[in-house]
C-alpha cells in the first residue's frame, strides 16, 4: 500500500511515509470520527463511513520501546553499534508485528518491509 511502491526505499522515504500516515490519522480522527460522533450525539441520520485505523503502523515506526525510529535512536546512542546490530534489533523486536515484514532474503540483506496505507 502507500502512495508509491518502490523496490527499495530510503530512510527519507520512511520519514515521508510516516508523515503521510500521521496526517491520514489526523484526518480520520478529526474529519471522520469526530464528525460521526457529533452526528450521533445530535441524532442526525447518516450512514456510517468506515475507515482504516492506522495507529498500528504509526506505532511500528515511532512507538517508544519498539518503533523503528526509536530503535535507530537507541542504536545511535550505544557504543559499537553497526547497521547489523540495528537490523538485528529490529528483527528481534518487530518480527510478528502485522505490518512488519522480514523474510529470510530480506534478513540476509539486512532489509525489512512496512505495510502501510495513507490515502
């Protein structure tokens, strides 16, 4: 999912995708959820609009303790870390998360994927 589908993404693209996901979450909350809650409170007849909740992808990228950017921050502060220790930390903390992907080929190349959608 997402706005683009690249074979390889850069750190900058991860940051752009995170910002897009955060903006989508704000839109969903303030435009869709809050308006629908207000319609309900006021007794206005309407048809429910379903929309995806992308909090899990925001957590995957940023949440303290296990988010990709927080893992990177921790790695940058620790002495003797490398791209390999960063990748291993990500695999250890994020394998099994629904929006995270790291098959054996990706692990061998120190790569991973994040399934996201902002749109």
